[in-house]
């Protein structure tokens, strides 16, 4: 998973981001999940709070931030809602 902060007034373009990631990263290094945040949570020493993000996971029922899933079939990052999340858990959607 990657946590992203978008510039004010911008929105995530799932297909364009997929193409960008596809050009720059090998398949094993592409983030399967994205989490959009208003700002990155930092420690007192200005380090990202990655442990907390990892502990929260990517269940849309538990995470308040918008989540996206790398969808190879549509070649885009698509919103991750409860239905898609259940598909991942059931093995119907491969990641």
C-alpha cells in the first residue's frame, strides 16, 4: 500500500496513475492499494507513521480515508469499497 496526498484541487486519475506506475515500476513493486490522505501523519521527528498505517490495514469498513485497488483487468486504480474488498478476501479479485 502507498499513502498519497494530492495537491489541493486535484483528484486521482486511476488510469493515468496506472500507466505511470506501469512505466516506472516492475510488477512486483507496484502498490496494490492506495490510501488518499489530507496530510501524512508524522512523528515528532518528522518521520512517517508507517507502522500505524500498516496496523490499520486496508479494510474500507475500518479505514476512514479513500482507498483504491490496482485493477489489472481495467488497467486502472479503482475505488475500493466493501464489495471489492469482499472479492479480494474471497479470492474472486486477484491482487
